[in-house]
């Protein structure tokens, strides 16, 4: 219990929040907010590597939708 609490308090909160604030400073708040969409993708990949998660068709379809959404958000729009 104590080990899990320390892990969540230090890397999960302090380091994660600092990294996110650095990202906000570099990209701006609008673009940094879209990076949170990728968190489930990273979590699924870590789970596949560490826990033996098996990818399913719905999971792959969701991954493709996440990636397509990010491409749409980050593409350059013509100046009108």
C-alpha cells in the first residue's frame, strides 16, 4: 500500500504534472490538451508489453480513430 501511494504521489503526480506544464509551455494550452487523447494509446501499449494485453478489432479501431483525430487537429489549415 505504502509503495503504491509513494509511486502515485511522486511519479504519477509531481513528475507527470511538471512534464505536462512543460508541454503546455512549449505547445500552448490548446495543442497540449490534445496530447491527453494519446494517453489511452500509451496505456494500451504498456499493458500489451507488461501484462500481455491482446489487441482486439475494437481496440485497433479505436486506436485508428484516435490517430485520425490527432491528424485532423494538428494539420495546417490554410490562412483565409
